[in-house]
C-alpha cells in the first residue's frame, strides 16, 4: 500500500526570518500520521537552516535541483554529495521552470536523476505537458517521452524515485487539472512505471494544489500526494494539504 507524500517547492522565495517562522509553524502543526510524509524543498542557501530547524523532526527536506556531475569545474552547480552533507532526502529534477528557462533537456533531467540516485538522494522527477501540447492532443506522448528518458537512464534504480506529474498550464496559474484529468495521466505513468518494475513509485500531482482541492485529487487511485508550490509558503495551507 502506497502512502501519501506532500513536498513543498519554495522556488526562489524566502529569507532567514520568514523561513524560521514557516519552518517553526510547520513543526508545531505537523502531527505525523501513518503513511504520510511531509517535506520541503528550499533554495540552496537555506539548506543549512532547514537542516538545523528540522533535524530530528518528522519533516524531511531537500533541494530544488542537483547537478548531473559529481564534482569539477561547473560554476554555480551543486552536487548530490553536497546536498547529502546538509541532510537532504529529496532533490527535484526536471521542474518545468528548469526545463523552460534553464535548458534542462530530457537527457539532462535523466542524468540529474541518476546522479541523485547514485549518491543516495531521492529524485522527484517532474513531467508535464504545456497547454499547447495538451490542446494538440500530445499530453500522453510528452509525459511518456519525459518519463522514458529517466527510466532508460536509471534502470532498476527507478524503484527509489518519486515522479511528479505537473501540467505546465496548471503551475502557478490557479488552474488545476480536475481529479479525473490528473488520474488519467497518473494511470498512464503508473502503467509505464510498472513495465519498468517500479509500479509502487509515488506519483505526485502538482499544479495549483490548494487546501480546498487537495482531498479530491489525493483521493484518486494513482495520485500519491502532491508537489506544492505557492501554497507551501503558507504554513496553515500547506499543513491542510498534507492532511488532506
Ligand atoms: C510547483 O512549483 O511545482 C507548483 C506545482 O507550483 P504551484 O503549486 O504554485 O502551482
């Protein structure tokens, strides 16, 4: 039986004082429940703060990206080994903002997932179609192409991953996929994962998840929780999503 995982993606938001307040409120309000995992993925400079605030708590933390390289002359990059030194459990890879603005191709995303896995991190690998792709009837082809690139690269290690289906048109727009729309894509991804021997991998939904729509989404058979952007910056809202 798969549990529920809710991961916050702070994106490029935060500051020492605001983070302290948010992390404190999350720790005060989060009552661990069987089969429920809560995590926050924070900007790199705040990993030490997250580690010192959350160590020993039931809330995990991680990063929003990771280098595909182990070490070397890669200015501005952060390796999986570095993330592990700060206690990270997760690293998001292939977020649509990375794909759109920073040139993360399917191949780079797959290499980042492999680097994370090799170091012992859990990659949260994101897939999702743009609005134009959905309207062209290409949703299935796009998400399977993105997933297949990762599966081909990581092989049997796929069982240690998390997948996030994030329709690009739903991220930060206030427009969310309906539970049935999301479930249809999740079922497709699950079938592909099963073919790779990884049918129990958590498949999260992301895209304008809020406290008032989380329960309906998370009730779907193949939705195992959420990757939460904007709503993860408000403790009460994020906790309500995590309990949904
Ligand atoms: C995200 O950043 O992954 C995301 C889903 O953002 P939002 O919840 O704000 O749509």
